[in-house]
C-alpha cells in the first residue's frame, strides 16, 4: 500500500476516534502535517496518532515527521471568551496582561489603531491560550454560555445596510465587542451581553 493511501486511511481512523475531520497532508521530504478543526488539543491528538501508529496498518507512516496543527475557529474563540468571562477570569487576565504590556513598553505593528489598546492585545492573547489548551474548544462550557456565544458571534458579524453579511466573524471584532460591553452583573445573576450587530456603511 502506498504511503499516500496509508496517510488517508490514518486520517480517516483518527476522524473516527476523535469525532472531528482529520487530514494528513504531505509537505515535503519526510514531513507531513496533520490538520483538524476544533477537537482534541495538539498533545491529545499526538497521543491518538502515536497509538494508531502501533498498528501494522499504518507502518509506512511510522518514520514520517507529522506536525499537528489544529485550526482556530470563530466559534471556539467566542466559546472560550464567554466561559472565561462567566468564570470571572477574563477581566483579571486582561487587566494583568495590559499592565504587563505597559510596563514592558507597547509595541504595535502597522498603522496606529486607537482601538488597539493594551487591553485589546491582552484579551486576544488570553483567549488564544485558552483555545490552545482546551479540548474541543467550540463546545460551550456551561449551558448558560450558549446564548452568549451566539450573541457575541452575531455582534461581530459585519453586515451592510440591508442586513446582508459582508464579512466573516473576526476575533478582532469580538475582542472589541467584549471590551465595549458593560461588566457582568454581580451576585447570582448570569453575565449578559447587550450587543447589537455592527453595520457597515454602503
């Protein structure tokens, strides 16, 4: 059996094991990339791969260098941000991250953006780390998170004056939405997002 065929079958096997679409793509030489959206973390997928390679069915892939690369989706960004906000860790992480950036001296790439504050960069970094370390990050961490995830995705969806979507949801827009909304109410009340979808001028 050709190595390409084994790589295809290995991807299909990992898809069945993890419940997410896994593909192995040839890069060059002995290098392959293993790609999947959402699902297990890189370390978890590596463990699934190592276990699969013990089977004789995938013997031709044992000496290959396979690099795991999980994709990042808007849904996973929103889910991790909302979970952190509900748990009370988001505000602390943003405040501490922004203070660190100010102490170290702020560095920006590209033209100045008045909205790109230290808090904005701290928020992006915090949520990205949550995405990286969370298994199946698209899943809501609590039932009450689900409507807030949808609210955040809707608020960051760019539409024209007729309500037609003109741009995919951006984590950058979601970050600005989160920074703009009021703090979650205290006590036993769940956090709320009072958001309105952004509209682009025609």
